[in-house]
C-alpha cells in the first residue's frame, strides 16, 4: 500500500495511535481490510488463550492455565513434523513457558525463531489482529460495550461480528 515501514498493529490502528494518528478513517479502514483479506486467504488455524486475572489467585496459576492451554493447542494441531515457534520474546515469563512446554512435548523436534520482528512476518501481524479481535469479542460476550474508538471504527457490534469476527472464526481450532 506504499508504506514501506508500516507494521500492522490492530489496536493502535483502531485507536488512532502510534503511527496511525494522522491517518484518516478511510485509510486505516483500507489497511485493516487488506489485513483481513490476507487473514481470510492465509492457511492458518488459531486458538486464543484468554485468562481473566480477576478470577485467578496467583501468577503461578496464570502460568499453569497458560501451560495447559498451550499443551492442549499443540496436541490439537501438531501431529507430526518439525514445529517452529515465532515469538518476539516480549515477556520473559512467557518466553520461558514456551521453551519449557516445547522441550517437554517435542524434545529436539522444534525450533525457536530468534530475532523475530513483527514487521518481517505477516502471520505474526495476523496473530496481533486475531488477539485484538478476540479481546473485543470477549468484552462483547461479557455484555460490555465497545470502546468509542472501536464503535467509530467498526460501526458498532453488529458490523464487527458480521465483517470481522465471523470470517476469523472460520479459522478457529
């Protein structure tokens, strides 16, 4: 789209932050639509692990719940072959958890991609899209309203569910 240094980041795009603040709604909408089109065509499956910290007693419990979710996901999608993990090492605790789970499950049959930058990997940017959409979906399922930015960007919950959530749910594992 003529933006050589633009890395898609759904939250700031919707909220008009961090590099998107001077873009019109039309341009931001076009960028979002292009990423949605890519996500619809790309061969991937996903599952979001959402843990509500309000209902968890400790950080150890959060990590245990995440570990169970990751193991369940891997058992569902990874039946054979080499597994490659793309993670930007944004959170040391999560990086260690991923290493532990992968070592337990796959021994030497996995590889951790080092130096991952979201700008270099489209599927990494799709993961950001999926996580942002999942958080909005979660809030709506708890009968909470969309933020003003989300409402203005999507035109309300009905449009969001029809145009964004429904196509992405087809990729859900």
